[in-house]
C-alpha cells in the first residue's frame, strides 16, 4: 500500500535562548537535535511519528540542517549532511522508522562535492546522488555503491550560469528531471541583489544532459525547487517572494 513519508529535523532549544530573535543557523541555539520520520496514509491520516536519530548532542558528529531521501525497494534511504564535519551520512531506515544501517561518505570534488542542497534517485543502474560543485559552479551526479563510496562523478555546467541546490528530481523511463537553482555569474554573491531562479535539467539513461530549462523568475533565497509528476503533467514548485513574503509557486509542464 502506498504511503507518504516525511523526514524533518526537530530542535530542543538551549535554556534561556529566544531563537525567534536570532539569526541562523538555528542549530547554533539548540541543546539537542533529532532526525524525525512521520508516515501518513494517502488520505492524510497520520500513522506514525518516530525519531530516526533521537536527541543528538554532538553536532560535530550528527547535525541535520538539510537532508534528502529516496525509497529503494522496501527501505527508505535518508542522507544528512553538515558543513561542521564535511561528510555525508546515508541511513537505511525501514517503514516503521527503525534505523538499519549507517553509511558515511567524505565530501570531495571527486565523490560528492556538497553536504547540503542534495537529492538522490533510484534508477535501474543503481543509486544516483546529485550535488553541486562550488568550485565549478555546476550541479553534479555521482553513483553510490554498496561499499560506502561515491564515484564516477559527472559535472554539468551552463556558460555564465552559477548552478546549485539540485534538491528535487523525478525519474521515469530512463530519464531524470532534475530541479536546481541558477543565477547569472559575475553579478556578486548577494542573494537579494543577484537572486536564484529555478531550472529543470533533463538527463538521459547515460547521465547526459539533453535539455536545460528555466522554469520561473527570480525566487526567494535558495528557492528549493521540487518536481513531481501527476497524470500527464510535470510540476515544479519553488519559493518566491510575493509582497515581501515567501510563497510557494507551482509551474505545470505537459
């Protein structure tokens, strides 16, 4: 039976801290962090809410500011990354939220070049991991093998475009639709003066880029684009400032 799984971070604030008045990252004001799983039926009924990792206090070892997940068979793979230790942890979790295995991969320009802003896809050739190279300013794709290693990294790039945060993807019939963010190079790093826009890159079964489309105007902050298919339409959702407030925007492609 089809279920909906939601992975999220939960923080317990330090005593006396008012995090609503502080600047990020919010983990700096936490006493402990938990990596949580919630399971829902398709009608929205909540069936389960449990910690995958409960009350972590060593933030150099476990920190959950950003994560991605993918279903492989009857197992959910959950990747977390943190700039505090420059490595990824990919956890194998069953449908009841029980932690089965933990795999670690060190971040590098030849394995996985980014610890946050990533996504994963399960395809016929195995597990693919999407990231972004800050030095090349391009999104990347690696293969993850069973030996806790990432290899065969491919970088994509578009002239005069800075690429990052490939946080959404949809795979079907040998094609992968990868949602990421981009902005013109040479106009500074200020995210408000030079904002990111959502893009959709199409890859074939050989991980070759066969199309690259801009799907929306400048968004809000890092935009965090996601992609999903409903019937015969592909939908890309991203965040955009409307009247000074972040709002979700949805673009439909047929």
